[in-house]
């Protein structure tokens, strides 16, 4: 039962019309959509009512109410998807959007998306064309594949290939390659969705060529090898090379196609720069595989996409599959992917222009210099401890498992703030800055902080730390 005090306090809360006619209300209506202004007023006032009825004493003076309403309105009109600064050191951070696009890719997306384009129009012949004609020859040139097609991610490419080549038939896969990728999606689940039948061979740590040979039967439609792009099995292990599988498939009375799910898809020879052992797509295709699938937004450094490269008859089957239309990419993805592949026509150009490659190949000396510039931009105080320390970065994005990249970080400690509090303030501010915590310190890895972001990060840190002096 409401007391007289509660009734009085409830009665004192402003109504919607009253608030709209106030100076603040008129200002909000001039700045923001009316629907969000109304929503902010109603929800904030209703929240105050509920709290008062519970016996609480929320601030209910006009200025406090206006601040509460405006805070809600701002939360409604601010897009939840926003640009962030990656200070984690994880180059292909899945939660932060994986590979940033190159300037050329961004320019291409803007140019194609701001108006009309010849997406599915053949300008030479003056009739309808095919959207993948803009990518097909380019991918063939860069990868050495006889043919190629593109869908919206690598899982989709695997799904389309399995559905096109092995629906209702058996696909032989090593038990040690039945991987789970991000979001709990597993190879056996993708296979089941495609209509193909999984035929497991070998054991988790060891699979031999004879295991594949024994599994081949009249129902075998495909041999699938899955690259261990996001984990490693070490110790007492063995697997079968793609060359051996291609030979095995080819010597059957009715040749069995061999597919390789390469996962992260590397077009640049990182091995030659001392980074990991990731196979290059062109090298893999030279083994004679029928089909290779890989991602566009991982080591390739482009937009989210799934590329399928291989023999012409296989790609044609995939393109005829009704799933191909459901899984196709849009004009903006196509534009970004086209620009990204063009960069690979010159490897040195790709290393400089594609952000993911540039960060992976960045030298410790360059990273230390950038971390030093960040440190020099922090205003020092007796409560603030700022040091440049050596640490380890990762490729991320299910790529280069077990590969450690030498890096340098800014280590920040504050006597009045815990590392978790500093991390939370950076993460929830504008722009959001995502860092990491180790050994009771906030770490900002300079590998993934761009040159033009150094001043922004320093300013945000100063805003948090110096305000407590």
C-alpha cells in the first residue's frame, strides 16, 4: 500500500507532455527522432516510479531527471556497432571484426556502393552478366587455380562443396581433423547439413594412408582433408599428406575427388619471413587437389568471404547448386575482395597495404618505437606507473596456432584504479579501446595500435588517469 509520502513523490514526477514542452524537451526534439525522445521520457520516468514504490530515493529533481532522460535517448540513437581500437595484440581478433580492410578496399567499397555498378551487367556485350566474373580471373591468376567461386564465408564454401559433390554419399575424414571452429560450429555438423555422410578414419593423433584405403567403397564420393588452422596436435602423431591423398583418389577405377578445407587461407608466404608453417594457397593447389576452400577475412586480409578454388568441373557443380544463390556475396564484399586480390599481384605491395599482413610482419623495433611514442604521450604523476615492456602477440582468428610474435606493450598501473577498472573505462568510452590485463597491470599492445591511433589512445588514458590526480 502506497504511503502519503510515496504518493506525493510520485505526483511530483513530470508527465510526457510537460517534459516535451520544457526547454530540454524542445532541444531533444530538435536533435533526435521524436520516437526516441518519447521512449526516453517514458522509460526513465517509469523507472523512477518503480524505484519510489520500492521505497528507494532516486534523484528526482528536474536537472537529474533531464540527465537521466538524455542518457537514455543517447543510448537509443547511438549505433551499437561502432569503430574500436584494438590494443590486445591479437591481429585477427574475431570479436573485433578480424582483418581490417586496406585503404584500396575501402575506396572500392565506397565507389561501388554509393551508386550503380555493372555488378551483373556485361558492359562489352550490353546484356546481363555474372557477378563472379569480376573475381574469377583475378583469383585464378593469384592462386593458380583452374577456376574459382566465392560465397559468404569459409563454412559456407565447405557446405556448398559437400552438398555439390557428396550429397547422400560418404566423405572420408581423419578423426584428428574433425575440428570445431568459432561459435561451436563443427565440421561434422556442417557435413550433416550438406547431406553428406561422414566416414571417420584413423584416430585423434594418428591417421595412416591405409586407413583411407580401407574406407573407400562404392559409396565414397569425396576425400576431405581439414587443415589444423586453429590448433596443433604434438607428440606421437602422424597424418597423410595431400599429395598422397590426391594419388589415392586418382588411382581408383572411378577417381575420387580430394578436397582441402584450408581454413584461414594464406596468399603471402609467411614461412619465408619466419612466421609459422602456414601453407600458401598456390602451393596447395599445385598438389593436384580438386577443390580448396579458405577464408577471405583471416590471413588473406580482406572482407568476410569463403573462396573455393579448384578444377573447373567442380566449381561448375558448385555454381549450379541452388545453395550458391543463398550463400552469394553482395556488391560491397565483392568490391573489397577484388581490391584485396589486386594487391596480391605484387607481394611487397600486399605486405605494405593490407593491414593484417602489415601487422603480422611488423618488426619488434617498429613496435617498440610506437609503444614509446604512446608512453611519452601519457602525463606522468605520482599515482601513475607507465612502462614499455616486451611481450607476445598472436595472429588470432583461428590462424597460425602456436606461433608467438615478439611485441612491445605499454604497461599501466594506477594506485587509485585497478587494472580491471582502467580496462572497463577504456572499453566503454568513445572510441572503445580494448586492452588486456596481465600480472596486475593494464597492457596495451602496440602491434595492433595504428600510428594514427597513438594520440587517441594517449588522450583517452590521460582522461582517465589524470582526472584522479
